[in-house]
C-alpha cells in the first residue's frame, strides 16, 4: 500500500514551500488526489502518552500504518526502535544521487537499523516521501570515517556492485550484523569501499542491460536479508 504524503523538503535543510499539494495540483489544472488518512477521532478520547492530541482533534493524514494512526511522531519512532533489524544501509553521495531518498524509503519499509550517507551531507529527500522522519540517518564525511565506524560496531561491510570478484547475492550467506553499501548511480562503488568490503555481491541480470537502478538494487538486497534472517530462508 502506498498512500501519498507530501515531502516536506527536497534537499536536506531546504524547505519545499508552504503551498499544499492540493493547491499545487489545482494551479496546474490537475485533478485533486483523494483524501488519505483518517479524520478527527470519533467517540471517547483514548488515554495514553503515545496519542497526539492535535491529531486526535484534527485527523491524521500521514503515510503511516493504521496501528500508528493518531500516535505522536516520537512514539512511532520509539516503537520502531524497539524492533529494528540488525542490518544497516550505506550509500555514497558524491554527486547528489537522486536515488538516496528512495533507498531511505525502502530502508524504512524493511526496518533497517540506520541509513548512512557517505560523502556530501546534503541529499535529495523527495524520494523518501517523509519516511526519513522515522528512519535514523547518519552522515560520514569520508569513506575512512565510515569504515572506522563500521569496524568499531563489529559490522561486516558488504558492497553491492558488479566487479570481477563479486559473488552472487542469490547464493550468498548474508551475515546478520552487516552494513550493505551502494555506490552512485553510474560510477558505482568507489575503490575505497570496494577494498574495505568483506565481500562484494552482484544481482543476477537476465535482460539486455548490464545493471539495474541503485535504488532497486538496494531494495532487492534488503529483502534478501529479510528472507534470510526473518523468514529463515536459506540461499539457494
């Protein structure tokens, strides 16, 4: 299910403006989207610290699961933190990669521990669709800083890219405690990350193209971890 939610920012720290999505669509002559979420709470007001009084009174239009309707933002994050998975995601950001927002959105969907941005601090948030508010994002200015952090946390660095020494993701035993690293769209992983990785994995291609979009590759790799360590499916 994908309920639309208007991104609050395009680049980190850059407001997208005050106009509502409906107003923007009306100005462009587009049909307004159907209203999403739920209206004001009906019936007796529930008790509990996790309820947001403003949302109860005005309605909750956020792109969240039904069980989180009317919850305070910090209460949702705290509940997610109580059951995050052991894998991390990292992506190199030397050229303002447009894929980062989509990777963050997938990391939220698969409940990654953290997302790590290596390189430029500013990244395009539009593809995240506000999910970065619920996902911990850490910045590393250099590859060396990232590698030092990962080693200190006891995480296996696993690169996802096509190299002569890459092994198939489909048959690889992903470690439970790891960080999956993705490079820029086009150039791929930097030589520094390739060298630091315990292994580099490739995703089998069956069509005419040599590789798939970095955001798509990230979602496939995350789901491979989920299948192995949540559903106990052994690699074939």
